[in-house]
C-alpha cells in the first residue's frame, strides 16, 4: 500500500486534539476548516492520509505535490464532493459528513467556490446564463445585477451574451473565476488554475484570484512553478507519495 | 435559470436532433389526432343522418347500397319499387311513420327528392324563407343546395334525368322554389325536396307511350320507416325480406358494417402514427443518453455548484418532457389543421364537412400518453445521471 505522508511547512503551533465537531465550533469559530486523522482511500491502492491540518478564515494556502499525490482528491474532500472514510473534516464549523446529501450540495453551492483545471463552462449557456445558473444551483435568489457586477470586475462585461465556444482561453478562465466568486463564497478552491494558460494569462489569472478572493480563504492545488513563485511565502501543504 | 430554461438551452444546442424529434412526435401524434377527428366526425355524421330511421325498404340488392342511396344520397338506388308493393308495409301494425322517397332527377348534381313533409319534420328542419310545397312541381331547397343553386323564392328550374350531372333535361317540367330551409347539419341541407307526385308527374309526362301502362303504376325508390315498438327490429326486416320482392335494411347495422370497413384502414394508419411516436420517443431516449456522455462534465460542474442529484435527475426528465410537450403541440396543430384543410379541400355539397375546430376527449389521452412516453424516454438517462459519480468525472478531467 502506498501511503501519502503530509508535511506542513510554515506550520503554526496550534495543534488541538479535536474529537467532536461541537467543541470545534465552540472553540474555533474563526477556523475555515479543520482536518483531523483524515483517511481516504481511492483508486484501489492509493491512500490519502492527513493527521492534522487546519486553516483560519481569510488565509491562503497552496497544496503542492507531484501529480497523483492526492491534491485534487483533497480539494474534492474539502468541497464535500467526496466524504472521508475515516477522520473528521469540518468546514466553517460544519461537519460535512453529518449533513444530508442535499444539504451538502447546498452548503457547497453557497459557501464554496471552485475553479477547475479545465474550465467546464456549460457550453449550452452564454456567459451571463452560466453565472445565473450558479446562483440558481446554490438556491440563491437570481441577481442579475450581481452577475453584471462580477463580469465588469473581471472586464468581461462585453461578453455576457457570448457562448463559451466564442471565448478565448484567457476569457473563459476569467468566466470560470467569475462563476466561482459570484455567490461570495467563504472558501475558494482552485485546482490547477494555471494549467493550459500561457504566462501572461497565468499571471493575470493569479492576480484576479488574489484580488477577488480577498474576503475568502483560498486553497490552490498546483504543481506549477509559476504559481508557487507567485504565492511565495504562502503556507504550503505538501503531499507526497 | 430555471429547469425549463436550462433544458431549453440544451435542446437549442443540438437544433437538428431536436427538430427531427419534434417532427417525428408531431407527425406521429398528428396522424393519430387527425384520424381521431375524421373518424369521429364521419361516424357522427353517419349516425346523425340515420338517426330515427329503424329500417329502409327498397328494391332487392345490396343493403349497404340501399342505405347509402336512400339515407345518405351518396350511391345509386338499388332500383324502384311499386307503390302498391310498398303500401302494405307502410301501413303495417308495427310501423309508426313511413316516409316515401322517389328519386330519379337532379339539378347541378343536387338530388331532387320526392317525399312528404314528414321528411323535413324528421330532421327538425326550419324554414329560412317560404313554406312547404303544396302542389306538385313546387320545391323546397336545403340550405346548402340553395347556396349552390343561387335561386330565390319563386324562381324556376328544370331537373335533369338521372342522379349525376349530364342527364337529359326535363325541359317541359319547371320546378318552382317555394321554400328554403335553414341549415340542419344533416343530409337535408344538400337536397332539393318536393312532393312525391312531382317526380311522378315529371316522369309520367316524359315517358314513352309504349311504357304508358307501366307508368300508370306509381313507383317509389325507398321508404324510411320508424317502428312503434323496438321489438319490431327483430322480426320486421325478416318478414319484408321473406314475404315480398322488397328488401329491408337496418341503418344501424349497415353503418356499423361500413364503419368497420373504414375502421380497418383508420386503425392501420393510427398504428403507423403510434409507431412513429414510439420511434420518436426511442430517439429522444438515445439522444439524451448520447448527450449524457457529452455532458458529464456539465453534470459534474452543476453538482459542484450546488445542484443535488435530484436536480440533475429532474433536469433530464424535464428535457424529455419539454420535447414531448412541444412535439404534442405540433401534433395537435398538425391534426386539427389537417382536418380543417381536408374540410376546406372537400368543400363540395356532397362531401362531409370536416372541421378541425373540435376538441375530442380522446385527444387528452393522446397528450397524456405522449407526455408519459416523453418522461419514460428520459427516465433511463436521468437515472444514469443521478447515479453519476461526480468526483470520478472531475478527477478524470
């Protein structure tokens, strides 16, 4: 069995033995998430194990490691797309495993924004509709003004009626970011956001991430040196095989 | 961005496929609805014209021909019968009313029917103008006939021998219009009605001297009979057929026979319509399954954005339902417009007046069945989408 070790650099001293989500909520109300004794096996013989990891609200963190080291899986766990097989995972004071599946979906839609390696814009919808869809799916009221506001902030106001196929790579990446931030999430998860981007688009993308995630916590999974350089000095969580 | 908008966006994304499926469902349900409309109206019309007549007496021959010629005025008569032979039956104990018909002449393809005023009363005819005939050679026009002939009260015309256009004109005998009927929605509208004596007068006058002795005996074409008692239905036709040179035919039986003959054709076409629809719904199911493959990232992203499994499930069902509903609307338009076109196209006085401005209760069943099939077609893709492991899809991307 191939076990994944977890090393935290730049670690803070706080390492609490956490046993129940109630105590966590009470003691650590300002924590973004807490992972304790997390165990997740996937792809038959690969195991992701994280003894302890936590992040405060508003903090930034990079998850680094070779491909196949479980970066994406960890992000999916944080997003509640996967459920840990053992251990605790508490996001914003909420033990995701204790929510019903549909409550998990709603929680994810409203509190967490995700930017994927590939963009995954809905091709049948135009840019504006893609953003409105994000509001609907999070069960938030339809707010076209907010959508326009986000598009304008990302300099996409002229592309509201365009379909994804009509956008350049950089524009599409910005739309994906707009969709991730439209519901004002408290946690933004980005999975290889710089993949498929040239240097110019990459640094523009990272600027925007940095800028628009100002009020949110930001977790970026990457193995791109450009991203590591950009976020130099930021907390790193290094996963290895 | 509600479910319908999203589903509509997906349908719009593959316009050709959507169009093809809409056409298939439209054609399928449209055919079924068109045939429903036509066969219902035909049966309705047949029953309306024959309503109240229990049996028809005429010359021996095909009973269906006798009914068609005497009730619907759509076929040639089986022949003439002697008044003296018919009279005993007309005055029979079981007979309530017996309306004589004497056919033989026409005007512009409209039949001149010698009868008694009871024939008008039977169809509850009201006069739009004038009154009923009082002496031979006075005629009353059915509403449609009056429109076709464009004659007014007091005007005269000569009938032509035979029931189809092109017969020899009885130039000596001038019919005079004394009454015009309001529309009744029955065969009466398309007839020129007069006294039986008129027909006799025209032909006796016209006949060759050598046939004079035959002409001396008055003839009828058919007698329309209503029973006093329903029990007569069992024995009366048998009596007539056995004891005389005449034939008795019961309209309900002949209509049933006729509708059965037409019904075979209509049912065959309806089966084709149903097969069309079934293929269309299979096609929807396959299209959705294929789309699912293309859209697995969309489904995953929607889940990531907060959509529940149920939402994904409903979204696909909604797409099937939307297609089915649009297809059915096209089918309804097609069926009703088709019936109207047919009515307009066959707009001659002898034809049935088909209309599309009619709603049948059976149509609701066609709609419900189509929507149900639309849901059924989307069910397998929807279940598959529901079961999709989204983390795996995202991990593989």
